[in-house]
C-alpha cells in the first residue's frame, strides 16, 4: 500500500537534491602564470574552485627535455614545494591538473611515437608513474589539460594519440588520468588548428572549458545573444565529453584577455540561466587565479554557478 511520504522525508530528499546539484557544477581556474596570485595552497584554501590547472608545461615533444614555466613561483625543475599545495587541494577534494601547451612555448608532437613518449614522460614525472625527476615533488596530479594554441604544433592526430596513451597509462597503473581541454569557441576549429578537436574525438575527455574570449567572431561574445547560444549548443551536442564549462576572463584588464570580458552580473542574469539547462553543463572556467584574486570575480558568481 502506498504511503504518503512524511514531511521529514520530503525535506531530506530536497536537501539531497540540492547537494547533488551543487556538486555537479563549479569553478575552474588556472594557476602558475603570475607570482602575485599567491600559492597553490592559498588558492585551494579560498574555497572558490573545484579544479585548478597548473600552467604550463610548454616545452615537450620532438625529442626535447620537458620544461615548465611557472612565472616566478619557482625555477624549473626545482618546484618541489608545489607538492604541499597539491596535497592541500586533494584534502579539500579539489582536482589539480597539469596544463600543457599555452599560447607561447616550444612544443610539437612530431609523430604518433613521439606522442606516446611524451605521454609516458608526463605519466612518470607528474602522474602515477615513477621517475628520479619529480619537479613538482612526490604529490600525484589528477590529470592533464590540453591547451594547445596556434599552428605549427604537429599533426593534430598526434594529440589524439597523446590522449589515448595517457588514458592507457592510467588504466594500466590503476590511477585514472582525468583529461580536459580548452578549445577556442569557434566551431569547428580553424582548419590549421584542430589539435584539440582531434583529441576530443577520442571521447576520452572528462572536462571541456570553451574559451569564449580572445576571439573576434560574433559567436565568441558571450553577451551577443544567439551567436553564443549556438556555439554552446554546437560544442555540447557534437563533442563526446563529460562536462562543459563557459570559459571567461576574470578581469577586463587587457592582460587577462584581449576581448571577451563579461561582467559578473551579466553572467548571472543572462549566461548561467541558459547554460545550466544543459545536461552536460559543468560550470565556469576563469582565466586566471591572479586576475580572479584581484577582482573577486569567482566569489561574485559562485552562488549561481
């Protein structure tokens, strides 16, 4: 016989739904490109982020020794103190990813074999593998973020191979390698810059933060109306990926982005009500921790994300 649920049961159900919903979305940022942003520990203690990308591993491939640029935080490879921040983040259930690429840097994947070798090196040096060289210390990062920008980075198919090999190493080592990507918003990507599209075609990516900034195209202007909505719908319906995020600069300062800044109130009133209807909605990605710390952008939108 059916019994009417008690008001207490209804209350618990409501609380559970709220908690699950809030856990499914959040704010992502990049850390590592300005020493003025503070430590990784401070970023995680702020309570603002669910994922932090350490930026950037910007030298790899074609037989080169891998290198990172952490812009004043430390001189690579002597960055072992970053491990303290990684452990702090993990204690708060915040994922920490290694972002590879960036706009500047000397990186290229010259072949599929080169891609596999780079993946193996990343696994051993930053993830669940073993290496005499652990530049960020002994803490294990959660995955790899693909921020492959500009042309001349090798055959796009090699970035798909990189993703496959990273995922394979995680499966073999019993430690999942989360994968994320930061494509520019035009869909499809420009013909000579389809590195991320090819990688995403593997269907292995857990997170996709679409960069709706630094682009002149109408569909990249978040406050442009249907152009933005069409771009969002194209990405979320055409790409096999876990969760999708709206990527925005955290400041109108030209150092944060040449174009694409959207005031927090506009994001709250116009952007979030649209994107959070998508079953693939994951949240908002902000570039970067330094500018977010200056403006308090994430704190202004967090309650609505």
